[in-house]
C-alpha cells in the first residue's frame, strides 16, 4: 500500500491527536471516508457478522489484518490464545499499546511454520488477495496455517449491486478487470497518500467454488444487512 496510512491514523487516535478521517478513493465509487474511531470499536459496536465470527473462534487464533486489535482484544479478554498479525507497523504498535499480548508485524504470505485452530479475516480481510487469479495461492497458504480440525472465518460482500444492470439482466463491468469484485483503491490521511492497490470483494458462490477447488469445505454462516456475509472454511477430508 505504500505509506502506512492506517497505522498513522490509528496512532494519532491513540495519542489523542486525531482530527480527521481516512479518505478512500476507489475505481467504482465516489470518494468516501473511514472514521478512525470505528477501528477502535468494542464488541457491542461491531456488526452481527463480526460478533458471530468472534463467538465461533476457538483454540489458538490468528487475527489476520488485525488493525487496531479490537477483535484480538475481545478474544484475549475471553482467555482465548490469539495472535494479532498485520503488515502495518503502526497497527502493531497500536495493538501493543492497547494491551494485545501476542503480535506479529508481517505480510500473511510471508508468515509460516505456525499452525492455528482458527484463522480470522474480518472486515473483508480476504480483500488482501487483490485479484481473483491470486485467490488459490492465498487459500493454499492459509491451508498451511491450519490445524487438521481448524477453521477459516472470513467475511466479504457481493458488490454487484454497485453496477448498472442492462435490459437483459446483465451488468456493465469496467474494462480491464477479470472479475467485478476487483477494486482499485488509494488512501489518504493528512498529507500522506498511498499508492494505488487492488482489493477484492467476493460473492459467496465464487468463494465457495474456489474453496472447493483448493481442498476446503465452505459454509455460509450468516448474511448481513447489505450484501455481506460470514463464511466458514474447513479442510476437506482426504
């Protein structure tokens, strides 16, 4: 992503110098903002999909893309062995300052040789895949981090509703994209601006097909209020 936009914003909030939010510029919609305080929400402020994922978390947990550590802190308070992982140095510093005891500053594809009972990819954490053609590689790597009876809990959204439908029931998809859920983003915070980076939104059927192809069972756990859902992937029996 280039500049550590999220890390800088979270540290400002923690240090009480927060004055503005993160601006998001995307290839499919008007400019938007991410309110920094939302990254610090507690369990009662989380959407039902995140609450359900935390309820299902068990054993040794890896919180991938942990951000400010809100999910990790909740699990830690429930005496669950959780490790918070993020590629953002600022995010990991924030987690440590908030009291998360186990943290890792790394990209998920570079993290290996440890296994878990639960992998969490929340707040559309699967978006880190970027492009659909990389999904198989990520699923194979995540599989290597799972214990035999482990689970991967992830949420995402079907963003087809954001595209215009034609008279034949088809949708106009921007040229140059393999899949309509591939979105390019630029983030801004204060005077910092990230490089453009790809982010992936997955409809459930596409996720399910990819999961099966890569040796997982895939189960739809709950659907949210706005085209979003929580899915659970488990290792298919050989």
